[in-house]
C-alpha cells in the first residue's frame, strides 16, 4: 500500500481514519528503520496525525531500531531532500526529539515546514531560522527547546498540559481544552496562553520528583498501560530512576494507579500499571485540591532525599 499512488486518492474515503493513520505510521517506521523510503514518504503527506503516532511508536523501539530510524531520516535530511519528500523527512527528524542521541544537543536550521508534531518530552534542541506553518505541541514539555529570533510559527497548537517557551514570532494560537478550542491572533491574548505553561517561575521546576511525575503523566496521556519490565524501553527510562518506586507509592496512596499483575502480552504474564486522570496533574492554571495535595507529596520526596 505504501508504494501505490492510488492509495493516496483513496485516503479520504477510508472509513476509519485513525486506523489508517496508525498502520501508515507503523509502515513508515518499519521501512525507515530499514533505510527505505517508499512512495508514501516521498510523495504522500505525512501530516500531524501520522507524526503524532510515530512519536509514540519511537518511544517503544529498542536502542538499535531507534538508532537506525534516526540515522536514516537524518541521512536524507543531510542530502538536501526537497519538496514534499523534504517536508516529510524534516518532520520525521523532529519526531526523534523525545530520545537522546550522541551528545544529546541537536541543531536544526534554515528550513520551512508545513506541519510538525513534537513528542511528549522534547530533549535539548536548538532551532535556527525555522518556519512552521502548523506546529502541534499538545501534551508536550518543550522547556528544553530553544528557538532563535529568526524562527517563526504561523499556528501553534497547544493545550493545558503544554510547556512551551514563549516566542515573539507566533502569529496564531489554537488552545485546546476538553470541550472547546480557543483561537486568536491577538499578540496580547497569545502572551496570556503562556502564563500557565511556563516553568520559569514554577517552584516545582527544580524538583526531580515532580519532573518525573510530569514525564509519567505525559506518557499516560498517550498510552493506557505501562509494562513494568526493565527490558521494555518505555518503562526502562522510568524504572532506572531512583525516585520511581517512591513516586509509585505516592500515586497509589492517592488512588491514582490501577495495577494488573497478570496481563499476558505476547509472552509470559507481566505487571502493568495505568494512571487515572494524568492530564489533571498538568493543568497548572486549574489544579484541583486533590491534585495539589498529590503534587505536594511528590515534591516532598525530593526534600526527603536531600533536595532543597
């Protein structure tokens, strides 16, 4: 299907678009990991929906698979891919920003891209002279993202769980809430959207325990179960953190964790956990009293461990 041009013309007629996007994303990740770019990548539109799913898939790949995907996408970027293919390649490169590579600090410069979706936790990255027509950062922590003064964003799509550095060259904002979407081009109104999503004045921003909690919330906003297995990549990054077991105990004490110790997942039964209402712990402007108490208990973990 990825190679057939007529598949694109039938895309709008597909009755279950989410399923289509999922399998398209799976196919693209598989082929790029093998160093191959089919007609779907070269001539199709790898839009926000597909990029968002790719971000989630990349989180689950083992180190070798992710490294091959990253290398193949960036190899094509360095070759100077252009047109629709260049747009897709640049978008694929940005989906990798949720995982570390090499020294961890990446720089992208001098590009114009129609649509891009960033992962739930963006690692150190510098953007220089990049224009985005639409940038989707819903549920993303982009506090480690740096944009120079030559960058510009026509439409930024964010929500109550977004952390994004304020930038003067944002022309339009779509702010998504549970039951509404607010859209504005007014510079003063745009500035107000960033008051709740900036960590610069947040006393929690220095607490490793709260940072771990927010990372876990962002993960559970994108997937239902987490398999607590040190061989599972998504879980490994949490389980190796010395605060993770204590964090789970706090979440359990607040009845926010559902656990199933015996789910069969393509092998021997394993322990899985699910977090209730993870998005509520990231709504900095409208935290409920029980959310505030939970965050206070999590913050205290760092103090007990020697933080200040």
